[in-house]
């Protein structure tokens, strides 16, 4: 008896620890089993709710398509962008308002098409040779510069972009991240030699190769005047829109940054279907509205007694012109009408699209959408028993 007592005394703490461990283990396993059972019940409840809320229980899971297409380099990703139905605007107008989602291009805009066309034609004419230390110069408010800088990285060129010093800082930062040299100059009229476009041309003309890169060349992209701009949209964007809509386009709406997108697409659509209505979307300070509506490139800020050194204060970047560029001139015979859009309307539309459609777009896209809505409503009033199809650029 004394021996048993001594054993008990010696191992009593070990026994207590073992018993406690076993009790804790059982409790933990029991709690885990209860939690799993609870989650299973919750999942079953959710499935029952979904089944009740889905008519005929016709839920079909998303099927991921297997693509066997491999493109060559970043330039292979340019173009063939989707055409998206802007649901809120379509439902409100009783029309089909479709946006060509150019923001899915690698450079984020339709200028990727233009930059690729310009560089490709320059290479064919041997004005540019990859990997020789050659430079591309351009004056731009951002989008074309981003596209050129992107392709310059991919194709073995250096890039110098001249911008007005009031351009959005995000654009200038992105250009630098892409390896471009960014030069900012004060905003001036196009007749001033220091205008950002003229400054870029001058820098290209005065550039000299160094002795380590004797084959290097300097090329001025000249997006405003080169026919490659018009051709990119006449040969690609326009045919894509026609194919994607299966030929059902009642109107096309776009702004005029250089005039290339509006002119090229309008020319193509008018060629295949003369009844398509083509509309220019014009922001504050631009003279395109009056040029198309009345035949005179004119804006109210240019009236006698109202001219200022810096005439226009607008949130809209990338579209609007006060001169007749080569690209706009090529398309003028194919443009039917114009819509003038205020800053307030553009800002409201931008917020509306973000809130109601999940489309986070910039000011030029918002101007396009305002003009597209007006065009759609006008067509609907003329043909109340139809659902007109209006295509614009995002």
C-alpha cells in the first residue's frame, strides 16, 4: 500500500498532464468537427437560396476557352480589341451603344495602332533601323507618346517625347518609366516654333549620331500630318467595327485628337455603308464643331476682343483641334455632324460610367459617350420602332 502511494505521489503531475492533454485533444477535435458541419450546412443553405432565385435552376458556370494563338511581341497585342455594350447607356436610350475597348491595347489607347503603323512604314522606307541607337521624336499630350515609347522599347529604339508642361503628371511619369526622355515646354500656338510639336520636329532635325553609333538615325513621327495615322484606322479599326457588328452600324462617334481615328473609321464605314451617320465629339476650346457644322475652323474664345495668351482651360486631354490637320482634312468629306460637350458633362459621364458600368475611363472617352448618347437619342426619335446601333471609342 505504501509502495502504491509512493508511485502515485511520484507520477501524479504526469498523470494530470496526460489527462488534460487527452481532454483538450478531444475537445479540439469535437469543435473542429462541429465547425465543419456548420460550414457544410451554410453551403447547403446558400445552394438552396441560389436554386430558388435562379429560374429553372439554369446557372451555367463560366467555361474558359483554350486559346492556341501566340502573338509575336507586344506589337502582336495591338488591335482586334473587343466591342463592349455599355449596358447603362443602352438601356436608358433604348439603343445599342457600343464602345470599342481600345484601352485593352498594351499602351492603353487607339494610338498604339497609329504608332505601330508609323514605325512599320518608317522601317519599310528605311527611315528607322532597329537596334542601331536610332531615336524617335514626337510632340504629344501623352497617349501617342506612351504608344511610341512602348513600341520603342520592344523594337530597339530610343524615344524623346515633347509635351506641354500642363499635361497630366501621370502621363509624364509613365513615359519616363517606359524609358522615354520627356521634355516639357510651355503651351503655345502651333505657329510658334516652340510649340511642342514644332519643338519635337526641330530636335529630330538637329540630332546628330555619335561616333559609337554611326548607323543611328533620328525620326520625327509627325502623328498630326502623316497618312499612316489615317491608314491605321481605315485599314484596321473601321473593318474591325464593321465585322464585329456584322454590318449593323447606324452611327459612329469619335473625337479629333489628330483627326486620324474619326477620319479613318468614318471613311471606311461610309465606303461600305453610306447611310452610317458619322459624328465628331468636340470638347471646350476646339474649333472642329464649327468647322463641320458651318465650314469654319473657329471657336468662341478666338472672337475679337476675347483672345488670351492661353485661351482654353479644360479638363479634357487628347482631343480637340484649332487647326486643320492632314488627318482631319482626309476625313472631312465623310463626317456628317458634330456634338459639342462641356467639361461638366464629361465629368458627370465619367463618374456615371465608373459607378454604373465599372468602366473607369478618361475625359476623352467621357466626351465620346456624351456625344454617343445624344446621337442615339436623335436616331431613336427619328426611328422609334428600332434600336439604332451607335459605336464609339473608349
